[in-house]
C-alpha cells in the first residue's frame, strides 16, 4: 500500500507495511510537479503489487543497468529514449513533436547505425539541411541536442555537445528575438482586413468564415504574452468573470511548467474588453475562445499574412507576438520582476535577456527624451 506525499516541494511515494521496520518508507520521486509525480508513483505501486519492487530493500527488478550499449542501433536507442521520456517528463504535445523530429533524424542517418558512431556532423547536417528556415532549424536543435546529451550522460556516445549548432551562411547563428513594432502590427492588421474583404468579394472566403479572427488573435497575443498553445486551449471555463483571472491549464491541456497558472486581466482594460466580446460569441462553455485549436494550422495562416504585409520580416512568427509583449512592457518601464510574473518566465534571467536586447536602442530612446 502506498500514498503520494509532498515534503519541501518534492514528491515521495510512501509505502506502508505493519510487519516491517520502519512501518513507513518514503521513496523520493525527484520531482516537484504533481502530474509527473503521479505517473512515477503509480508505476512504483504497480511494480510493488507485482513483486518487482520493494521499498525497504531497494530491490527493483526493472531498474537493472540500461539495456543499451555503445553498439546498440540508433533506432533501438531512440525507441527506449522516447518511451522513457514520455513516461517520466514530456507532455503529450512534446512527445508528439519530439518523436516526429527524432524519427525524421533516424531516417536520414540510418536506423542501423551504431549509436557510438554518431558525431556532431550527423546532427548538424540534419539541422542545417537545405531549404529549412532558421526557426525550424533552431526548433530541431532543441529536440536533438537533449537526445545527444542523454546519450553522452549514459556513456553511449562521446561528443562535445557545444559542436551541435545552427548555421547560416556557414556561420553559427544564435536565436534572434523577433518582435513587431506598433506600426508593423497596424500594417499587418490592415493587410488582413483588406485581403479578407477582397477574398469575400471574389468568393474565396465567406462572410461567416474568414480570417478576420486573426486580428483578435494578434491583439490577444501581444497584450497577454501567452504562448499560442495556451491561447488556443482557452474556453469559457478558463475565465473567472468575477475576478477576471484566467486559469491556464486544464484536464486536456498541460502548461510548459506542468502546473496550472493564473493570469489576472481584470485591470488590463483592452484585454478584458476583448475577452468579454469573445466570450459572448462562444456557443458553449467548452467552445474554444478563438474557434480554433490547431496551433500549426494557425501558425501557417498567420505566416501567410505576414509574408503579404511584411515581406522583409521572414523572421516573424506567432511566438514573436509573445516577444512583442515582453519588449513593450520593459520598454515602457514596467519593473522586470513584474514582467517576469506576467510572462510567467521560470527565471528572471529569461526576462533579463529581453532587457539586454533593449540596450541596443537605449541611446535612441534617451536621445528622444533629451532633445524634447
């Protein structure tokens, strides 16, 4: 018999047996996230009921040495890695997206290749393949580099992880924080209006179903700073219309931090007014706030209009609106710790990265003030 207990922000599986000393034995689950702890706790409880695990002796029939070696095939290592990470750590969406990239990498490199034969060039050749946008290259690296790190940690592979890089014209390129100015947002919204009106006149879009909803989405993203997956998961259930707090996270959506989060919009007038209007348009309590739930399809539609309105801004994508929110708050003097809480960054250092970006135009801003 076992129970899940929490002590100093960490979770434990506590087993009880009246015939043993001590009668209660706590096994650290090494996580502070409840949903992850529940998975690990249930797995231990299942193994205990089958006689495969004993909390007092430390016996674990399934915790033998890693069933892989340096000679293991890449395909086998990937299968084990994906299974373990999806059980212990990854959200469902993370599992789906990461598995897609890892399996594509496997097809290019070869499933039969021994894991110890992998080198940085295998990762770099895949990440920096021809015709792939920088944002996609960076996204692929964020999925492949942790796999390489895991292999190095388990001594399946010897490699310098710093050699896994994103290149642009044969030079390493760091991720650029892309954001929109007020004029660019206005231009983008006007192009969407004009294009939709033209399409409706030609019969390409209908009056009842068209892309005008993107304008509300753009405003919501640049004011709330939410991630697009969080926004598209919102329903009327997410809103407390008495306090105007938004609960991010539900039974069907897990946040990046794996915890429910709250965004208070009661005193953010434009955001609250937009929320009130959108809530009035929802047919049921479970209707998506924006009527859409597919983030990839939404991103493609957004990118289509960005290319029409701002053809020189190929770096702009939906996540850029989150950057825009953070930059604007800092630029207008909101304290960095307040911005961190609004953006729900796990560390103030993440917010500081945006503040450092503003140093590039600090002279311009000071000059405007002193010249007036």
